[in-house]
C-alpha cells in the first residue's frame, strides 16, 4: 500500500525530496526543518518542510504544522492532480501575498491568504481554526 501511495503522489514526493535535499532540511518528528527565512512551510506528498531562521530558537507553530498536514491529506485525495489543483495556486497565492501585500498588516494578510479555497480546505482537513 505504501508503494501505491508513493506512486499516487509521485510528482509531489519527487519535489519534496528535492526540496529536502536542496535546503539541507533535517527530519524532526514527522516533518523537516530547513534554515530559511524565505518560506514558512510547504507540503509535498510525504514531505512537510518548515523554514526557520538559523541560530534562532525554533518554536513549532501547531497551526502551521496542522495546515501543512491538511495539504498532505489533499495530496492523498488528489494524487497527481495535487500540484495543479493545490500546489500551483497555493504557490502563486503565496507569491502574490509576499510581493503585493507588504503594506497590509499581519491580520489582513493572513485573512486574505487563508481564505483562498485550497487553503481553507487544508485548514479544514488539518483541523485548524483561525481567529482573525
């Protein structure tokens, strides 16, 4: 069954392995941590990679982990379609948020980003309740 699920999610598993390799991420519990201030988290198949700033005490944001676990569930449901239905729109939304919402406060940015349909679904699957 594990082999079937790995193949079912092959494109995102391949990208997940690539992200882990390129960032030098290390495994912690059921996710990986890499030293990066650019991204907070990404879920690619069996891989959740969380960014942290080097030499800073890293505290785990449970909402972030659970949100990324929600994306993992989406990957299990959608298989090869995941990157097109979830991954690419999420990536584009993240880029838009980072570069075009700089003048928005944290609350406004979170509200916009996490109200995109694919992000709301990940929150629901990961049992994340957001308070704005």
